[in-house]
């Protein structure tokens, strides 16, 4: 990994999983799909980085679960924190934004899968909204 690139770190609630990202992070996309509802309680705020830029520095709690044929999710088996969304066949992994150490310098860039959004909150911002996937339409979404 290149040491001159931006550097971010993060991890789970109990510390059994820690990671570093050396390189750019994508700004945040809020996913309102039913899987994110089950995993996060409402929606998932996700950043993204290239796999080559992500290093797991503590993995004693890291466990992967295949949530579909399209992706698997990484979580801590000790404390239950959701950490990663790894799509099959792509060279980038989604990072649950709340697991990043502050400050991140990131901003929210849009909402996806609002067609599945929970009924107990409203989206009142002016950010781009997509009924399903954005399919890379948000600026910076494709790393």
C-alpha cells in the first residue's frame, strides 16, 4: 500500500476487528434496502474503497456471511458490529460509515433503494434519490 495516500482507520465496537484504508474513500451513500434495514435498524450509510487499499489489522472477530449470490457482509462475531459489504466480482468493498474513526471528511452524496424505505422516517434533503440501485450514476460512485 502507498503511504503517501489518504489514510483512514476504523473497526468494530469491541476492537476485535480493526482495519485501515490507504487511498481514497467514496463519499457516503445511504442504502434503504430491506437487508440494510435488518442489519442496521433502518438504513445503511456506506462508503467504499478499493480492495487493494483495505488492510485488516485485527481480525480475531471478523466473520463473513453471504447475504445473497451478489454479495457477502463482514461483521464482528464478538460484538455484532456490521463492517463491510463485499460485492462478488468487484474490486471494491463497501465500508459501513459509522465504523470509520472520526473525522472522516466524508459527506452524504445520495440515497438508494428508497422504494424499500421504512415508513417511520422521511427523506427531506435535496440529495439524489433512486428507487433501486444508482448503477454508478452518482458522481464518484465508481472507484
